[in-house]
C-alpha cells in the first residue's frame, strides 16, 4: 500500500512539472511576440524622432532671436530640446536592448519588456516632455519661432514644408510645428497601450499579469494626462490672447495654467469686488477694470459653511487669505460645488508642489487641503506686521503655531503664534538705534503683547528677569547691570516699566543697599540704607533726595536721631546715644576745617547700654510684611484664579535660572524643555494628587517634594521668595538691625505658601465636586504654616537668617564664649564641684585611669554621650530637630545619672541645671545664643509650655548664667585694678 501511494504521488508530481513547463513555453511565446512588436514600434519611432530632430529642432536652435521676449522663449525651446533628446535616447536604448534580446536564442520573459519593468522611467520622461511642450505653447512659442527673421530659418522653410506633407498651404507653420512635435509622440503612447493590452489578454492570472495590468493603467493615465495638459495649455493660451498686455506681462508665466474662468463657469465676488475671477494652478486672480489682485493658493482657505447675509438666494464660498477675506457667490449649489472642488484641488496640489496624475479626476476625488500649513508671506496692508516677512505655520489665514517674523528695521520675533498674534513663548530681537546691538526679549506673550515671566537681555549690558504686562515691565522683577562702569542690581516691584513700590537696590560701586519704596524709578517714601562698612540708617526720601529727620546706626553701636547729610554728617537738632549709655542732645554743625561741633547737653547718668537703642530694629512699621513682595504673590494668585491653566502656569515664576550659562539657555526652560526630574508635575496630575492627601505625614512628604522641585508651582514660588530674601539680607544686607524684619518675612512666606497650597486644594476639590474640609482641633492657618511649611522652607533662608542672629547676639555670644573658655580649664571633677553638682551624681566610673594619672586631672570624660549629642545642635536647620536634639541630650544626662545611682532617676530642676551647665560648657557651641533665639522665634507654637519649652528655658538659663559668670569676673578684675 505504501509503495502504491508513493507511485501515485510521483505521477502527480510529474504531471505538475509538465504543466509548469507548458505554461513557461506559453509565457516565452507571449513575451517573444510582444518583444518583436515592440522592436518594430521602437524602430519606426526612433526613425521619426531622428527626422524631427534634423528638420525641426536643429534649424530652430540656429535661429536665436534678438528681442527680449524671443530670448525667453528660446531658453524654453532649449529646455524642450533637452527633454526631446532624453526621450529619443531612451527610445534608442530600449530599441538596442530589445534587438539584442531578439537576436539571441534565450527564452523570453516579462522582465525583457522594458516599458513594463522600467515603466517609471518612461513615464517620467514623457511627463517632463509634455509639460515643457505645454509651457512653450502657453507663451506662444511656435508663433514667435516661425516669425523669426533668421536667414537660416527662412532657407529651411522650403525643406520643412516637404516634410510636413499632411498640411495644406493654408495651414500655418506654427500649427504644423505644434502638431508634429506632439502627435507622433502621443501616437507612440497609444501603440504602447495597444501592445501591452494584447499581451495582457493572453496572460493568465498571476504576478506577471498583475504587473502588466498595472503598467497598462499607468500608460492610460499618461495618455489622459497628455490630453489634459495640452487642453489646459490651449485654454491658458487663449486667455492670454484675450487679456491686455498689462495683465499678460505680469501674470503670464510659462508654468502657470488656467483652471477655471468665471466667464466660463459663472461666479461673482462680493461687493462688486471684481469683473472677472481666474483660477490658476498657483494663484487666484480677481480682475476689476485695469487692475487685479492675486492670491497665492498656498495661503488661500475655502470655507463652504457660510452664506452671505447681504445677498440672499446666492450660494457663497468664503475665501480667507492672510490679509483679506471675501466671498464668491454662485446662483445655484451645483455651480458653488464645482468652484469649491476646483479651488480645493488646486490648493491641495499647490501645497503638495505637484499636479495630480492625471490632472483631473472625477468631482469629489482627492483629499481636502489641510487647514494647517507652513509658508512664507510678506504682509502688505497696514498692521503691526506691515512689510514684515512671516515664515511659519498658518491656520485659516492666520499665523498659528511656530513661526518667525522679520521686519525691515531689523526686528524679528521667533516663537509661538495664535490666530495671527504672538501668543505663548517667543524670542524678540529689537535693534538699538545708532548701535550695533540688540535688545533680546525671551518672554511669554498673550494676544500679541508680552505678558508673564520673561528675560530681557538689553544691548547696554543690563538684564531684566521678571514679569511683563502689555509689553512693559509689570510686577516683580530683577534688573541687573553687568557693565563695569556702574554695576547695580534692583530686585522689586515694577509698574508701567518703572520701579514702583517695594524694592531693594544694590549699588555695587558705592557698596550700599537701599531697602524701601520707589516711585517712577526714584527712591520715594520710607527707606533703609545699609553700607558695606556696617553703618545703617533709615530716612524718608523724595525723588532720590533725603528729607526730614532719620535714624543713623553707627558701627560702634552709637545711635543718632535727627537730620544728617548724604555723607552722614550730623546737621541741625539731634540726639546722639553712645554705646556706653551717654546721651548727647543739642544742635550739630560741621564747619569747614573745624570738624563736627555741637551745642547741647551731655547726659552721663545712664552708665549701662540701652538695649532698646543698641539693638534697634528697622523697617517694621514702615514696611508691613504683607506689603513686601506683593508682585510675587499676585502672580501666583492669578495662576490659581485662572483655574491653573497650563498657559498661565507656563508664564509664571521662572526665577530658578541663576547663572549666566543658564541665562543663555533660559529659552529652553521657557519653552518647557524641562530638566530630568523624576516627577513630571503636570498641573492635572498635581490637582489629582492633592485630593488624595489625607494624612498629615503624606502631606508633609508631598510638600517637601513639591517645594524642592523647580517644576512644581509651589517650588517656583519658593525660589522666587528665596531670591528676594537673598537680595535683601545677604552680603551688605547682613545687618543685625534687620533681624526682626527678616524673621517675620520668613514666617510670612510659610503662611503664604500654606494659603496657596490651600488654594490649589480647593480648586482640585471643586473640580471633583467636593467641599474642602475644615481645620480640625481648632488649628489655625498660621499654626499649620508654622508647623508644616516653615520647617520645609527654612533651609532656603537659613544661611542669611542665621547670620543675622549671630550678628544680633554677637556680644552675648562673645561673653558666653569667654566663659566657656574659662570653664574649659577645669578638669571634670573640679568643674562638677564648681557648678555645685551633687557628688552622688558624679559619673566617676567613667574616669578610667592610666598609669601616673590622677582622677582629679581628667577632662572631657564625664557625661560624654550627652555632650556629643548636644554638639549636633549646629548640624541641623529645623527648630523641631534642634529641640529633639535637646530632648535627647536631657535623656542622655538622665540615663548617665540613672546608671550612676543604679536606679531610674528623674532629674528635678535643681539637679538638672548644674548638670546641663556642665554639658553646655563641654559642648562648646560657638553661637549658642543665636541658636537659642532662632529656635525660640521659629519653633512650633504648639510646643510652648510643654517639655520642649521647659528644656529650651533650661538651656537659656545655662547660657545666661555662663555670661553672668564672665561678667562678674570682668567687674571683679575692674575693681581690683581700680583699687
């Protein structure tokens, strides 16, 4: 059975091979016949082309005209000759290949028929020839050529007439040339179609038949294309004959084709705009009288969904162009539909840069032209863009998307556009008159005007980073002069392009900083001036001039209250309070060569310094904290009130750009090419996440991430506040008389950030249709700000703030440090004894002895764990963490005592203070007074009256006691010297 099955399979296989061989022979026969026919066709056609070349092209190429129009046509005829030669060369090459194949005994296949397998090359050369031929027809090329006065051409006419035997003597020479140069070639295309159609009929279904079928379709399309191209050329040529020279000189271009004429297909323009409407393949032309308007089709939009109110009963199309909009009205919907289709197809083909193949399909075929386009246009009519060139994206006749505008005066704008106006981020260059420099604005724009955050690099070396509104500086901003001549920096409020409101001015030449109010670019109102030498004064200013009396705080802690000049010379009535407590009150004069003189009373009764005078705090009444940096808060409020729209968020707070390198690259930030952060912080994600924050711990984690990010709105706000704070209190501004001002500012920052977080949360809940939850346990907004936000933002302000604390408490800390130095001389046992620590609490077991050591000489061994714990106080910024360190120090002291007495021991205050005094003296914290007062001022109010408050009070007592010890020692030394 198996052998029988194998025999049957073998018979079937042999039969299949026999069938395939038969099919192959039939294919060879079909290909051979087609190749032989093709050989005959190509041989005849090649001979025809040779005669045309010899009898037409060569004579005409020798008859070069002398007039300008004739020269232009002659160049076009040269191009036509090139196209003809390429076509002839291809025919010759094809004839040679086919002839070589026929002369061999090899089998034939479809690949041997080059008009099929190299069809693309054949089609492209025929298309090029007929397009160039049609161009020559449009400009009346044959008419001009046959009118040539060349002797060579006149001599050749007799020979040429013998060649053109099909034409009667009445036939014009130009028509004869026209016919001879296109009819043989068109006939040749028909022969290709007949030959391939016969071949296709004898082929069976399969890949070869599919290929030939496809080739037949392409050659049929070519035949239609040639017919349509010639029809269009004749249609266009007739138009140029009917129009006057004024129109033809300006409109007649060889490549331009007339697609439709309102005299042929009636349609009218609105409000008697034109007598005639011409649709070409590249422009739409409206003719009225002796004038015309042309509109580039690449920037023409056709809106069918309109109906002219002024002309009821008409079917209109609204034509939109960059600077004009008008209507085309037809009397019936069919007429409107034809014009609409022709317009749209012409626009689409113009945008594609090529015509369809064939040119005309059925009505409705082809895709609609896109509404969004990219093109260059020069504005002509009166507008802000008059005579300017715009290159970029368009949408329904308006610049829309990315683009560049260039004005003739050198201005240019690169950026985003919306409905014809600058909108979004943009960079604008404005040339400075009589200077080879530019002002460069990198800014956000809104409806054609600068609005929101931006950076302007002026040509005079100044840089502004801040907010704009209606093209002027408005809101918070920083202006800095980088030139070497007069460097300065202003950080503050702007209004109508001028410094107005609260701001800080730093004059780097004079080494001065002005903190106060401004009016129209002048210091005006209350102001504080801090100098590099440490002198500080507060005065009233009027148009940059000091008026009235003021307070002058000198470097040696003397305080002068009265009138003084700009060079800080006392004049008129005043009171001078010295650091030692003496007070001189009277009238001050400063005569040339005689120095400062006064008439008054010197009061020496107050021997102790007046704390109120020597540590005067400035600016508290004059500059309420809620009125400082209003411009920063206003921008954030606008962002929230807008519903946190993305375009608003993009234009607010970009002050994290700091270095000049980052400044040069700032457009990348402003373009939203953000850095590589793990979190995207998209506004919709932010609002979504805020609703989910239920626990205090998760809220703190969220706020910590948000405030550290330069992409989160709250992080941006914090960065702007940090810059404002540093501009006021760093460097020259590090003056102890500004401590309270700085401290209340930081607290207010925390309050505002909490308010803005609440604003974002309310918006998120509103979008979810939920109501915001009320504060639990009676907590106020201020308490939340202090307990949740302040610890998170304090690191940003800590360096400047702590410096002010150190300067403010400098004398106490010096006194304390001297006391620490004195106490450090004591060995452990002597110090414990000196501080009246009860002996049963002494950790003597910790004093391990070596050879030749006495216990009474050991230092820095007792309560070592508590000492090391307290030393960590300077390693942290957060008051909460500092209080935790203090608590752990207390626990370490208590743990050591419990170990010594071998039982749990709760330290009473009488025992705690001496032990804590010991630990403090051994920890040797340099600026302990600054640390204590910073904790006290910025600690969570809920800790007041609790354990932390108790421990902080105990530490404060130790600090003051060590100061008093040193003070008493000084007094005793003073008394011993005086005795």
